[in-house]
């Protein structure tokens, strides 16, 4: 059975191989281009600069009447294959690498006369030209004016053969063949090495990600490679952990919603059957059974409403209607709805707030926040049945605190109390009914207000939920004394 090998032209491994090969081929091509097309020009330019430097050195030694002038020029002539002639009023100094001075000078007599003529026209500036000799190699002719010890004028002629570079290029071509082969092999080897080094951990993470996509959130992304890949592995491990937590919370959410829906639906069905079969003709029993159905229906309606509220807030469909309102009065109105608990079950509500307590926000949404937090405190208040609601000024904001003396919440569980249907591991009394979404709604409302909020708790001592909201100040001189919203950054603390 044959295995089909798939080819991916967009893979990192293939792309890295291509990049390395392109770099290698580009480098080799550049070397070939420079050697083949610029060798002659480069050689001629370097030869001219070498002749000019030699001329400057000879001119300096000639003017200083250096005793070693002859030996120095002879050495330069032999080592660089230069033909050097100095023409002065006293005679002609000849230097050549082949020691046939007069023959050499006669060979370059025509070029020397041309150089002399060019020097006369150039007002003493150095001149040069290239002499073409047909089938032989060319010659660089250089001439300049120099001065002797007594400033007597003289002319320096230098003739340098420009040997053909074709033989050199041929040698270089053979060398470049080996360099090209070596470069391509090295580029191919390095490309395979680095491609495998980079692609291996990515392939491993891809395989692990597939497992995570199947619902296995206990996977571990491992990478001991480059920093970027290591950071990616850390991020994916965090994502796997969060997805696992979210999956568990989703399962709990479904279980809790199913339970909360099932119980009232069962009650509604049961009491509807009782009315049909038993109490239909008994007004007193029928009314009692109908009231149970109504209560359970209200419970279902509250659950659906809370879920719709959270969904609307998370999809940014809720628009806050901010205005100035009396925060103390709003909190007091919420507490008044719990008077029946104080009268019938002995609950104690303690309320502290400033006399003037004007805040800026969505009054209805803030009242819902306070109601949900107070309802949560009632559920977890403990044996003393005491709930404390404090409003106090903190810098340029009001801080609202709802505290109880219940069993408290473990520190590792505090970040999760805002999650839907999250239940702590502590035992608590639950005399009131709710949808289990109260704290989630609190979180979403306060997030929309862009305000600070939080919770602190100690096991066995109770829990305090708090949030902040910008306060306002009265401006009685403007707009006939109505409360005017101020920029929270410029509000002075109310005294």
C-alpha cells in the first residue's frame, strides 16, 4: 500500500528552504557578475591609482635629491613592472624592469612625446591615456611634471603594461564553480536544519491544538525553542486552561439552567393537573393552586429576563441612560422592599449614607446592582441575619459597600464569584429565590459604567461587595439650582 506524500508550498519548512536557496544563488550570481563584467574596469582603475601613488613617491624623492633615488626607482620598476623615465634639462634617467633602458624608451618614444604635448596643454596637471597595441596587451601611459632640488623642471613618464585578465578570469571561473557548489550545499543544509528546527515545535503544537479542538483541554503545549515559539506555547497553555474552565462552567450553566427550568415547569404541570382533577370546583383550593402556578411562572420569567439581560449587555445592545440621581434614596428604596424579612424573619438591615448623595449614572441599572448585591447578602448573611449597606465618599467618587457576617468565601474562589451560576464551596442559608445570575448582571452593569468594583472576604467572618460611582455637587447659582453633571476629573470632594 503506497503512502501519498502531500506537498505544501506555503509551509514554513518549504519557504525557509526556498529563502535560503534564493539567498545562496543570489550571492553566487552577484559574485559571478562582479568578476566577469567588472574585472577589467576594476583592474584598470586599481592600476592607475597604483601608478599615481608611485609617481607621487618618485616626485617627492626626486625633489629631496634622495641618495637612494636610483635604487628605489629601480626596485619599484622591477617589483611593479613599470617603465620609469625622468626627462630633465641635464639629461634622461631611464629605469625599466628588463634593464634594456634605451630600447624601452625608444619603444615608448611616441607615447612620451604625446604625454609631453598633453602636459603643455594641461598647465602641468598629470595626464594619462591607454595605449592599444593590437594583438598584445594594452599599456597605461602616465606623465606629470616634477621639480628637482633647485626647482629645475622635469617630466616623469611611467608606462605600465596592462596584462590581460582573461587568464585570471579563467582561474577565477574554475574557483567560482567550486564556491558555487559549496555555497549551494551549505545553503541547502542550513535551510533543512533551520526549517526542521522551527517547524518541529510548531507541528507539535498543531497536533496538540487538534486534540484541544476535540475537547481535550488537559493537553500541554511544549516548546523549548525560540522565544517567540515559547511565548506562543505559554499563551496556548493559558488558553487551554481558560477553555477548560469555560467548558466546565458551561456544563454547570446548562445543568443549573435545566434544573431551574425543570422545577417550576414540573410545579406548573402538577398544579395544573390538580386543578383539572381535584380543585376545579373548590374556589379556595383552586385559587391556592393557581397562585403557585403564578409564582412559578414569575420565577421562570425572572430567569429568562436575567439571561436576556446578560446576553444584551455582553452584545453591547444596552445603552445606559445616565443622569444625576440621589444614590442614598435609591439604596433606601431597595432596602424598603426587604421590610417583610425584617418583620417576619428577624433580618436586620443597617444603612449609612451622607445627607447629600448625588451620583451620576444610570439610576435603574445602579438600583438593580444594589438589589442584586443585597439579595446575595441575604442568602449568605449567616446566623445573625445582619446586612450592612454603607455609602461613603472616597476621593471623587462614592463607594457603595454591602457586607454580611456569613461564612465567607475562600480566596481562590473570589475571582469566580462573578461567573454565571458559580457556587462556592461554603454552606449557606438561602431563604430567597433567585435566578443564579445576579452577580453576573452586577458585573456587566458596572463594566458598562467603566467603574471599579470588587469583593473581599474572610472565611467565617463574612463578605463585602463594593463598587464606585462618580459623585456630583450642587450648583445653586446655575440653572436655578438644578444638579449639573460635572467632569469626574474636576469634581471637588463634597464637604
